[in-house]
């Protein structure tokens, strides 16, 4: 859907939800429900939901109507909304308003994380212009090999993949991960007892920062590219892969299912910028610093960059 109102809902809904979530953390538990009614963010979320229902529900109803008519000429659209309609577990889950909720949850889980990671990668690239030409050469070579944009084209961009992974190592979207609460007492293998109600997290950013060698404190954009050149390691150290040292996307059965799609999205976006634009920071300015809200890490939304379209765009 390319409706501008829908795009705006997709953009602002995650912002409003996280704004309310962060504000709620400082409110005592017994006041949370009543306090929510006085928060502007709560009403903004409500308005997002109301607008989303007005835009999507009529589409769902129209599709259901056409399906019920059994018109042989009708072809179901091949999009995520239709997938949700077809795979609904029950009649309740198939209701238009329930489907709208799921579409917004998808935006909540994907839009802000992907856009922030892309912004962080772009900030790091502009701060290190020596990487631009090698990346540009790799992108052009991949496009030439495949004769244009294909899925395999993105997998050929190993240097770009490495740069993205190194950027994420320094700028993970959250300082901690795997937030869990003990629903019953847990006894660890060393005898340590975690009482019911204990909250546990893992410091994913500190772990990632210290997980490489040599020079873990140094930004090395092609660090993981070189690792993949070693025998038997060509498929390791990819941006979308998780392990005990790289848990920005979770790990194991809790790994983010959308991390591969996010990887492709960021690669396409970065490739387009690298091929078509010259970029730098304003005179006297450097890479903008991140700011934190609790454990969440955000790129500076007020950062400025100078972008000039290349005289001879190189993108096919």
C-alpha cells in the first residue's frame, strides 16, 4: 500500500508506542493505568490505530466480499495483508480490526530497528570516506556479475555486509537483550537460586564490543570480510547471523525472523546512496554521537549530512 496516510501511520506508530513505554517506566505500578490516560503519546497511539482501521478495514471487507462471490477471474493479491487473512487461526483473528493490529505490530518490530541500523551505518560510512570507493567497486562488480539486481547480488556484497556488522557492533539498538522474568524459582547448575519474579537481561553490546580481536576498541569496517576469507569460514560472520557474541538479533530459537529481510533492505539502501551520491558532514562536524533512553540506543535525529547527487550516477 502506497497510501501516504498509511505510510505516516507506519512511521509514527512505533515512535508513539516506544515513547509511552519509556515514559511508563518511571510511573509506579499502581498508577500506570490511570496515568496512561493523561499521556499525549497514549492518545497518539489511539489515533494511529483509529486511522489504520479506517484505511485497512474497508480493504479487508472488500477482499472478503470478492472471495465469497467465487468469481473465477478474481486473483488474490500477493501481499502481507492477504497472507494474514488466509492464515488467521480463528474467526476472531480474521476480523479486520485484528488484522490491522497485526500490521501495526509488524511496523513496531521492523520499521524503527531497520531505519536506525541503516542510519548508524550511513553515519559510520560518512565518517570514514576511505571505505566508500572499495564498497562502490564491490557493488558495481556484483551488479555486473548478475546483470542487475537479484537476491544473489546482495550476497556478493561481503565488504558491505562486514561494514554493516562492524557498525552494529558499536551501535546496537539496545544495550541489553533477552529480557526475561522467572515465573517460578530457578536453580542454576552452580547452585545459584533465582527466586520467582527475578528479572534477567544479557549485556549484548558490551559482549559484542569485546568479542573480536585484535583491537576490539577500533572500528575496522572490513574486519569480518577478512575473517570470511579464511578456509572454512566463508559462510560465517555474516551480518544476519547470530551467535553467543552477536545477539543484537537475539539468538537460537529467539532469533529475529525478519533479520534477513532487514539485511537486504539496508544493503539496497546503502548501495543506492554509495552509487548515486557524494556525502560528507558539514564543515567542522564529525560523526554524531548516539543518545540513550534507558537501555535503548538511538542515532542523533538532529544530525546533519551534506548529500550531492553524483554527476554521472552509477546505479543501473
